[in-house]
């Protein structure tokens, strides 16, 4: 008999660490059904509980609370890092010890979403499954493929959702109402085809992860079009452009010999691809393409569930025209000042010690840097000092754990939650670095400085100041009608990883989100330039989310002139918004929630005129001393966004 070993975080359950240090696990969609289907098969755990004292004991308690009676053989439960094959070898040995007869490694199956962990399991001789839905396939030694699902006319995503929930298919990304990227077995493909969907099987999943790479450069000219050739219908034009961009990007990938990736076909403005486990996201940018266009895609059995039934439009329309009250305006002006923002940025960018009275100064908040976790802990403590309910949300990344930070003021009986967000990690991938001999070398994210004062220290500071503003309003007797949640995402620079995990877990938990206000780079303004704030609501995700996000952007646009009439607003929307897929708001669009990203004048105009934001984008020069770093401008943006968000919350 085979033995099954499951990863916990992001595979069996979404995890959160409460303020008291306790661990809570929420089973992922379809997981309980899978476990119960294999109740007669020996089952174990392979998971990393963290390095703090008592971590394993805490994890054991959380495991049995979330999955009572389903993991009863302690010999098959293994805790520790999965950054080599060591823990997987231990699992194979334990399987033999727990069985009535010797077990070979090939009789052990590791079920885990992380491709690097699956690679280590294979090194140990185990079979693997990229998620619980594919457990039977692994037991029967059947492969899982990346695949594209086309919806013929008359077939809706809701119908596709119903079929995928009953077979070996897990959606990964929704391109449009007619195209979905997924994982599936040949059995899953056959079930879809019998239901009338068209399936294009691509490469085996094995130990790869899926990405969406976009290319913002203009397409090469394709020659003149005859006057008598009719213009294509919108859907045909979109498909034609996707095919053209796919060829353009695929050629770029082929020219980059270092990338051992497999294209999975056209995607919105770019290409889907499968990259081997451990491939750094820095290597997935095409030469000449603007960084930030790469999305790491996450499989989710519930991705299609409830699409089109979003409450986004109704929730954003509540509370009148969205103009902030005088009380709210006065509160944001008092709490969110240039001095307050500068102080927060100084602490997290290394200009001053991270915490008062301690010597540590942050060198980098890159996801690979040691200081990343220190910054997470420090920001969580600051939220706690404000009296908010604070949770850390762990997720796996390149062999270790990262954390999102969430701080909440909950309103009993509220119809929904308003999110004020930013990303706290940084990168200096555009910097110029040299080795000991003065020769050029690549950016080393583990050791090179990445202060990220603007990107996105400015947004992080704004979220902290917004939390301070809410606390002041509450102390003054303010009573919001909706829950207000402040979220700082990690690993945004790695393909929106942190927000992808966060939004996926929020959807699984049934969260009702009225709107997401993301601030990403709000302090950059070149000296003498016109102050311009960009409000990005554009999305390729179909459905009510489009209009709802536009309404959310309109709320911010109406708040800006109340704060400072001298600031110019650029409201960008639709599929041609240059920030589509480029910041954490996109992870919420994917789930059908209204979301906007607000930034400095970052993007060039259609005629090629460059933006007037920072010129130190993704370099070690992104510091408080950067001549383009303007805390006064950042305060104007942060005040406007916070006023709009708190107004949506009923203040």
C-alpha cells in the first residue's frame, strides 16, 4: 500500500498567526473531500512550522483542530524546512517503519503545491502531485499537464466551474470569458470535452510553476492593411493581438539562452509559460521590457466559483457620492503629514534604526534578505500598539516562509470590509553592481542594498499613517459602518506572490470586500514638475469588477482636489491601463473584487512622454535622499486615498 504525505501551508490549508502566537488553519477547497476519499491510505505530513520555540507543538495542535481524526499516525508527521531532500528521505524511512512490510520510495507520494518542494521529493524517489485534487493521479502514476480551456459560444465560466469541481482539473488563471489556464490530467480533459469545452494540453506540470509574462513594448509593424479588408470584431482583434504578442515574447524568450522555460501559449499582452522550480523572477523579464509585468500564477480549485455573482458594484455605490466629510478630511490632514511619512520610511529603508532604541538599520526588504522578516515583525508590533487585531499570514516562497501582515478594526454586523494596502518588500534589480575586480555582476537579492524608500516604502508608510488616522477617529468617537483592514503584502516584486496567496485565502474564507485601495510608489515627483497622481482601475478580468473598480477610482479622484486642488488626476482604466497586472490590486481583480492602485506619475503617456516620478526605480538609489523623493506629495496622495477609503467604510 502507498503512503501519502501532504504539505500544509497553501496545499492543505491557508494559515494565519494570531497576535497571541497561536496558529489557525483553514482547509483549502476540495481538501476535506480528498482526505476522506483516501481514509484507508496511510497519511502523513511534511511541513515547516517555523523556527520559533514550540513551533512544532503549535502546528500539531492546529493540524488536529483543522483536520480532526485525519492524521493519526505520529510516525508519519514530519516538521522541518523543506530546502533539501533531507525531510523527504526521513518521510520515506518513516513509511517503511510504520508499515507491516518494507516500503520503497516510489510507494510514497508527496502532495504539495510548491514546485521546489516537489523537486526535492522526486530527488528522494517519491512520486508527487501538484495539489490534493491530483492525489489519485499520483497514486496511479498518471501525469498532470498545463492546459488551456476554450469556452465555445454559449458556454459560461459558471458552467465550467461546475464541471471542474467534479473532476481532475484545477484552474490557474482566467484570461477572459472564453479562455482559462489550468492544470489537469487526461481524465480531466476528457470530462471537459464531453461537457463541450475545448482543451489544449501543453507541457507536464512536474516541478514547474506557471507565470504570465507581459511585454509593454510596441509590437513590430505587420505591414499595411488593404482598405477593402473589414476591421475584425473586438474578440477577433483581441485574439489576433494576443497571437502577435505571443510570437514577439516567445522570440524574446528563445533569444535568452539562460531561460529553460516552456511557453504555454498566448496570454493578455504576453505569454503564459512554465518555469522550472527555483527560477528567480528576475530572470523572467525580457530584455527591454519594463520590469513588473510578470505574474506568478497560483492554482486554485475555487478560482471560478462565484464569478459573476460579485457584490462589488453594489458595495462601492453605498454612502452617497463618495465625497469625504469635513471630519474625515481634518483627521487625515492631522494624522498623515510629510513628517509622519518620512519617519516611517526612514525606519524601513535604513535611514534610521528600524525600531527606536535598537541599533539595527534595514539594508534591504527584498524577499530574499534577512531584514525582510525583521521588518514584518516590527510593522506588526506597530499595528498592535494601535490596538488593532493583528495577524501574520505565512506563505511559502523559494524554500522558506514569508509573511503578509494584516491589521483590522472589525465592525460587528458589517456588510463588508474595506482594505487599505501596500507592499512592504523591495528590490534593486535595475541597479548596477560590480564584483571585487570591478566587473559587472547581477543583482544579489540576499546581500545587495535595496532601500526601496519610494517602492514601496512610501506606500507602506501611508498604510501605517492611515491606521494611525483611523485610531484617532475611533478615539474621537468615530464609528465606521464597515470593517477596515490594513494589509502589507510581501513578495510583490516576485510576481505579486504575497497578494495572490492573500486574495486566494480571503476568497476561500468567504470574505466580503467592498474595495481595495493599493498605494504603490506615491512619493516620486521630479523637481519643478506638475504634481500628478495616477489612479489605476484597469483590468482584463471580465464582469462587474470592471465598473466597480472604476467607481472606486472615481472616489479617489473626487477626494484629491478636496485635499489639494493643484494636483492633476490621471484616471486610467480599461485593458490598456499600463498598470494592468503590475501591482497587488490585480490579485483582487482576479477574484471579482473592486480594486485600484494609486501611484505617482509613473508611466509614460501614449505619445512617449516619460512620467515625472522617481528616476531611481528598482535601484539602490531609491532612498530618502533621492532628489525625486517628495514626502509632501506623498502626504497629498496618502491623505486622498485614506479619505476615500474611510468614506467607503462609512466614516
